[in-house]
C-alpha cells in the first residue's frame, strides 16, 4: 500500500514538473529564456520517474536500466542546452562570441 502511494506521488510530481516547465516554455518570448525552463523537464522529471521505478521494482535489472537512461539524461542535458543556445546565437548574430572580445576589438575587426 505505501509502495503504491509513494510511486503515485513521485509520478505525480514528475507530471507536475513537466506541466510547469511546459507552461514556462510557452510563456517565454525567446529561445534564451525558454531553455531555462527545459532544465527541470530534462533533469528533475526523469530523476523522479527513476525513483518511482526504483520504489516499484526494487534493485533489479529494470531499475538499473532506468537509472542508466536517467544518468545519460542528467549528463547530456547541460551540453544540449549549451549547444542549443550557441546555435540560436549563431543564427541571430552570425557568431556565438560576444560582440566585443577581451582585447576590446570586435570579431569583424580581426583579420
């Protein structure tokens, strides 16, 4: 009985995180702001689902495979967010770097 309630609560929290992140993505104006709302969806929600599987199945092959997938998501998510923002910046500005470098010169001024 307690196991089923715990699984239901964890899955409900995962759905709530996904719904809140989706609402945040819809409410934001540009890609830079939207990516911030994808982080809970790509990190927190899978961890909650992984915990639900662990509570339901215990230590088994199924829970090990789930945690392998969750680990991949947790590791890959920041890199994918960075690549997305970099691609958006290249599309908008033509270059991913800031407009003024450390030496005070603009990228187009350099040979």
